[in-house]
C-alpha cells in the first residue's frame, strides 16, 4: 500500500480536461447521426415499407447482437482491406461511425416502442383531418414519442460518451488514450485511471442534470 | 348532397354495418340513435375512413369514393370533407388549443401560419375559449377540451361534420356547455351527423333521426314521428328504455 500522488493527479486534470471537447465531439456527432438513423428505422418498423423491412431488422439484429469493440475493429482495421475508399478514414471518423451504427440499433427499438406508446387517439385525430402519414409522423407522433423516449435516449448518450473511450483502441488520443500515455510515462497507473474515471463520472453527472431540465421542458405541454 | 349506398363493414367476417343506405341533404342535421354495439360509431368512422368499409359508395358533392377500390388519394379527399369530433376529444396533446385548430389548416389546407392563426382565434372566440388559446389540452377541463375539438372540426369548413357521442365521456357538469356549442353550429345549418344518447338534445336539434339496430337502419324520420310514434318494435323497446 502506498499513498496516492495527489499532486500528480491534480496536475493531470487540466491535461485530460483538454480532451473533453474531443470526447463530446465524438459522442455528440454520433448522437445526432444515430438519432436520425434510428428515427428513420423506427418509422420504417412502424409503417413497414415492403422490401426495406427485412434490411432494418437485419441491421438492428447485427448491431445489437455484436460487441461495440468488435464492430469498431471490423470497421477500422477490417473493412479497409476489402473496401478501398475506407483507407482514408481516420480513427475519429471510424469511432463516430461505429458509435452511430451501434447505438442507432438500440435507439431505433426505443423510438419504435415510444411511437407505439403514443395514444391511438392521436393517430386517429391526425388521420381524420386528412394529414398524410409523413405529416402525422413529423408533427404529431414523433414529437410525442420523443417525450416518451427521452430518458432512454439520454441513457444511450451517456453510454456513448463512455463508449468514446474505445476510440483509444483505434489509435485516437482521446481522454482515455491520453491517460494511458501519461500513465505509461509516470508508471502511476492508478492515479491516471482514477482521474480519467472521475472526469467521465463528472461529465455523466452533468448530463444527468441536463436530462432533468430536458424532461421538464418536454413535459411542459402535459402540466395540469 | 351526401349519399351513402350499400355501406358494409365486417370485423372478422361479422358484419357491423350491413348495406347501409343514407342520404343527407345539404344543411340537414341527422341524429343517429340505437342500442350500443349496433354500428352507429362504426358508420361515422367509415364515413371518415378511420375504419375502412369493405363495400359501398360514399358520395359527398362531386367526390365519389367506392369503398372496395378507394385509393390513398380518395381517402385523403374524403377526410378533407368530413370533420370528426371524437368521444374522447383526441386533441393533439403536444399542441395548444389554438395550434390544435390551426394544424389541419396548415398541413391539409396549405394555409400560411398567420392566416391559420387568425382563423383559429375566430373559432376559439366562437367556442368561448379565446383566453385558453395558449393552454395545452392537459390543462383544460373535459368540457373545454371537447369545445376545442369541436372548434378544430368547425375551422376546416367541412361539407359534413361527424359527432361520435361527443358528450359521452364528459362529467355531467360539462355536458351542457358542449351541447350549447353543438346547437350553435347546428343553427348555421351545417350538415351534420351526430351519434348521441342525449334524447332531448336529439329531439331539439335533429331534422331527422335515424334508428340503427344490428348494423342496419331500422327506422328514420322527423323527431316527432320517430320518438313519439315509433312503428318498429325494436325502436319502441329502445325508447322505453332510454326515456
């Protein structure tokens, strides 16, 4: 048992904080892309486009059924050997792509369930006035499904933030990668990884506060 | 002129509507009565294609929809001409009272926001809810929600307004204000088809009452004839129970 090197840890904080923007950028970009992709897949699962349905089912099944790390390796190290234009892709882009595909599969299922959770009367009211499927989805159903799905989606975003640490395995120096490099130089592994753990923790807690505000905002229309 | 010919709706093979023929003149106010489960609501829902009838023809003005062959475009066209008032109000939960009324004006009629908002405020004033324009449905009483629901249907300017038991889900204290609003709409000779269990209201408002039983129209006529001198035995029995 030895004492923690607190000075070293304090000194590491500003260094690792410098990587927070990259972490947030990767998670944020993947979240936006995954939300779009997941919404499209969820809507497809609800309206059942012939010829597309099996593709979406297969996609969701594969990306939920295999580990994120395996998917990242498959994209970054594997695919470029087969598909030539992918050799240009850097680790950050590959990580964003991997996170997007992986989490969109989960999010599609949450959004689909949320769409199914919108009261039948809302569909009927929209249909009765002659709105098209697309108008109904965009203006009535999806906004209400968003409220239902929001807590789950924020959870996936939290998972994504933590998932960005895997980009380190693709050679990206992000927060985890930087901590690893620092530790390799100082041999203070426990200190370095403890600091990085606490930083992720604080980041996620900050998001939880954001989630509360988001829910208050989304519940605005439902206050009695 | 609105006419329905041979309208048939089967759920799992069992006919709920059995070759319904019905003609409604412009400005006519028709009330449908009958025991529950006899297809009254299904008739209304089929006229708006919320339930899809298997057979029959619906004619509204120059629009003719053959149920067996109705395309998406036919269905949308029919819905644009028939405004539906739901038993459970079915206001868009994510939109304010005013936005509920504006919604179809923007999406279906293609009006711009300002014009739709102006029309919605007019309608809200008619429903007596101008001070609730920015309230969401969850913050309104049942009676207020249904008045917005009726306003939403009024704003469209539909050829036919369909009321599906508009007061059945309301607490008794709210029934009066909703019936008053429907009366006001009726006074303008808006063509309407109303399913209701409020017999006194039916007598006041209807040009004609239609009695349905077992998916068919059994008897119809002016309120005085139908309610005071019923001929059909089933109608007599029904009236003796509800009176």
